């Protein structure tokens, strides 16, 4: 019977089904999305949200940016090729 692995334990070479650094790149993209929502609050979703719940519309872009930045910071960086 194969041994049960504890949660969070896996191959150390990054071969867990997704390319190494994909989560970090996704986090960076989410952070940029939040920053763009902060800079351009005329987005249709933010305008509709600000009409319904003004406090949430003001707080949402910084929260999106923070979540994306945390995801990128806590993920493995992508491999960079040598030249």
C-alpha cells in the first residue's frame, strides 16, 4: 500500500501539473487588474457597484491589488533561461 502524503508535500521540482511560476504570473496579473481598476474607476462594473454599494466599490480595487500581490509574492518564481 503506498504511503499517504501529507498535504503540501509533493515533488520538489515543480512538476505538480502546472508550469513553475504560473501562480506567480497569475498573481501579478491580478495585481495589475486591481491597479487598473483603481486608476480607471469608470469601468462599467465599478460604476454599477458604486451605485449599489459605494463603500464596496471604493474598497474593492485595493483589495484585488493586495490579493494579487500576495499571491505573486508567496508563489515560486518562474524559471529564467540562461543565455
